C-alpha cells in the first residue's frame, strides 16, 4: 500500500476552496446585516417595479398661461395653477407629500400671480375644488373656465 504525501499544490487549492466558501458566507451575512440596517431588501425592489410603467404626464413645467390644473378655494379668494408635478397621478394620489409646482393668486399677492413655487399636494387640494384639468391628463374635462371673473380659454 502506497501512501501519497499531500503536495504543496493540494494545500493551496484546498485553502482557496475554503477561502471561497468563507467569502460566500461572509457576503451572505453582510447582506442580512445590510437589510437589517435599513438598506432596501429585495421585496422593496419588487414593489418599486409596479410603478415603473406609470408615466408622469405632468413632469415638464409649463408656463402659467397653460397649466395642467386650476384649483380654486371654496370662498373664491385663492386660485392655484398647477404647472408641474414631481410624481405621476397614480403615485401622487397615494402620497400626500408629493410636490406640485404652482402659481398662486390671492388678496395676499395683491392680485398678481406669484410663483413658480413648490407646494405639497395636500396643501393644494385641501380647501379647494378642481376648476380645470388639461386634456392631456383627462380628455373628458372642460376646456374653458372663468378664473376670478376673467375668462380663460385653454385648449
């Protein structure tokens, strides 16, 4: 019976295989630690994929002459023109802190349009009603409105 003495090369290969297995274990542990420390786990990425197909039709900031939406307060003293939105309609409806780019006209602005300013969605729609919505967003909505006594034809 012959016994073979392990060569130096076998020791190196065995060490590399063991190091590779340790490296994989370390990477798996680090991934678990990262997900516990607030880094995004895989299921969050799957949730984000749902919104990839929703297109933001109001992303480009327009001039105040052609807004995406017009909101007016219930007492008629404040008019808000929405000229841009940071999120799509689908995402903004679930997020009250989504940001709209707006122009505002009220007694505090001395009858002049003030803007463009960024405002939260909740601040725009609370205490106001929708007067106009652009056809690009909602094709069935009206095309001309009266804003503070002035006829505004938007088509």
